[in-house]
């Protein structure tokens, strides 16, 4: 009923006014009517104001129209529509409700416009309802996410309340780093045992025991990484759990098995024909598996990019929900990559002799030890004149330390 | 790689009489070709498995379960078969179950995958 007001008003100016007067009030009415057409709620304050101004304008015109009706009837030059329009407008304000319902007195054009207005208003109301519902469900999702975050934080006893103070490191990441530091200490111990074992010419059986212990030691790190992947996959994928130099050569959250085997081949002579073939085929299979996993991850990344980039038609919260479910697949890839690493390490003692396998593990351990040392050296290197005079000497002594024995690196 | 299905790709398949039991259907489909992969077109790990076999020069038969009208039943059957929460990817070679991605990679690294493929006639040389 309310939207029908502007319709009648729009017709009024052209039909009943004379001279300049008509244009002034006509334009005023037109602006008011266009304003009210955009109102969703008939009961909003703005529309009430408009309706009161309508009331005023209506009353003013009522008298004039009653006067002019005779004029119009005798003047054939006026448009036919204006003649038809004047009849309902003559009715007093109190009868407007009855007037709007007697639609047979309005012509087809007005009827259509009334209907369209009603449709538009209805659609607006429905859109608003849908929007509010979306907001509600998003709010619920948000509170759920916040609860999960709280739960995760409470599991990280180390962080306490200073979640942001440690530079946005998640509690899962802190635990991961702690466990890794502990693993590195164990690694040093195992390596020195292996070294003494090799140099003291232990029997093959004893050496095999050591090799197996070392393999279980590696199984341990993969188990830890598996758990860390559940809590904070990004921490693993970005390599924040390792030293910067290791991070530089990162592949899917860790070392690239084929690269490691390349290093071993150069360090492992003499190798028999069969052993060489075995190692090369291991490198080849590893490369194929790495390539397959990389392509799978690439497809996941592309799919994520498409989701996050989205489009104007996509609803924000839903977009986030889809992206979240896709991110969950990252854990699978890190696990498969770690699985590949684990299998490769286990395959080494199968194709090599015990002594060679022991040497392999030493080479691997020392290589990563050196990368870690490189990271520290790089971090503390002198950077131009900002450093005091002592600094260059410090680095020189560090470098001198580096030369004497390889075992020094293990202690960095 | 070629895709198979009852209704797709203009490939006419004779109507089966054992359509009812999904597990039977899995076994039947798995034994029909040398290398069979059950997959979902949206799954990225499935993409990785397909790339692995293609990279080795193998031409696997892929069943995209999201494009199969009875795909959901097959997914449940596969989950039960593996005892896993992930129904795909699952690989069969020569009708024998190899497993999910982790088992496929493990067998490739320990050198058992290639002989299996040769035995099934999927790889030469």
C-alpha cells in the first residue's frame, strides 16, 4: 500500500497544476517519491518522515485539484491519463487505504507499476533476510573457530597467555621445535657412537645393531613431524623448524631424498657394480616419487589460489570454509614426503654393506650439522662498519675453529 | 591413461549382472586391467598417483568415483578394504591390491613396484 503513494503523486503534477507552481511542487514530489521507492521497511523513520511530508503535500493539493477538476473536464488538450488520475486523488487522506485497494479505478500501467514495486520491495526484504541469516551462521562459525583456538592454546602449556608475544608462533610449533632440539642432541650421541664403532673396527653384527638403532632414531623424527603436521602444517612446510641454510634447500617440509643420495654416491666409493646400480635406481625412483608429489601439491596450490581469488559472486565466509577444507590436504602431502624420506633411509642398509650404511648415516648427519653451523656463522658474520673492531677477529677465530676437525661441527 | 565407466566417454559396456555388491564390483573392475586406480577428480593426492604412473611410462586405468553414479558405494567399499578414512587413491596391479599412496611409494622405493608392473604387463624394458 505504501509504495503506491508515489505513483499517484507522480501523475498529479502534470495533470492538475498550472504554470510555474506545478513544476516546483512537482519536482519536490518527484524527489520524495523516488526516495521512498528505495525504502525496504514501510515503518522506518525515514519513510515515516516522507509519508508525513506526503500527507502535507497531499492535503495542499487536494483543494486545488478539486477546483481544477472542472477545468480539466472541459479541456480536451490534457492527456487522457491525467483525467483518469484526478479522480482517485480527489479522495481525502483518511480514505487513502480504501482508495489504493480499489484498483479497478487505476489503469493498466499504474497497476503494473504497483505490482513491480511490490515485487521489488519483497525481493529486497528477502535479500536482507538471507544476508542476516548468512551473518548469523558466520558468527556461529567464528565462535567455533575461536573455541578451537582456545583449546589449542591451552594445550601449549609453554606459551601461557603470551600468545602474540613470541611472534605469532603457535603452541604446536613451539613443541615441535623443542622436540627437534632434543632429537638433535640424541643425533649427536648416536653419531659419535657410530664414529667410534667404525674406527674401532667393530664386528658386523654389532655395527648392524648400531645402524638399526640409528634407523629407529630417524623413525622417531618422522613420527614427531607427523604429529607436528597435525598441529601446525605451515610450520613444517615453511621450514621454520630447521635452520635457515637447510630451509634454503627445503622440499615439502624437509630434505629432498634424491639430493641426499647424490651426496652419498660421491662420498661412498668404492662401490661394487651391483651397489652402484642399486643406489642409482634408488635415486631414480625417489626422483619419480618426488616429481609426482610435487605435481600433486602444485594442483592443490592451484585449486587453493582459485578458491581464495574467488569472484565477486562468491560469499566470503563460504569461500573461507572451502579454502580451509582444501588446506587440510596439505598435511597429507607433508606426510607422504616424510614417508618417502623414511623409506629411502631404510632402503640404504638393504643395498649396502653394514659398514657402508654406517658411513652413509655419518655423512648425512655431518652434512646437516655443517648446514646448521653455516646458518649460525652467516647470522653472526660482520656487516660493514656497523660492527666493532672485535667482530672481525671473532669471525676469524670461528673460521679457524672450523678447519681442524670435522667433529667440531657436530658441536655447533 | 584412459578412463572407463559404464556410461561415459561413448564407450559401451555390456550391462553387468553383479551390479549390486560394491565390493564385488571393485574386485571385478580391479581385475580387468593391468593397472587400476580408483580416484576422485577433485583429489590432489590422486593426481599425484596418476602422475607417478604416467611418469614411469605406465598407462593406468582410472575410475573417477565422483563421476560414477554408484561411486559412493565404491568409496565405502574401498574404505572398508583399506581400513582407512580416505577412500582414494587406491591402486591395484594385476588384480592385486597394492594400497594407498604410502604403500605405492614404499614399494617403488624398495624396488618391488617395477617387477610387479612388468609381471602384470604394464611395463616393458
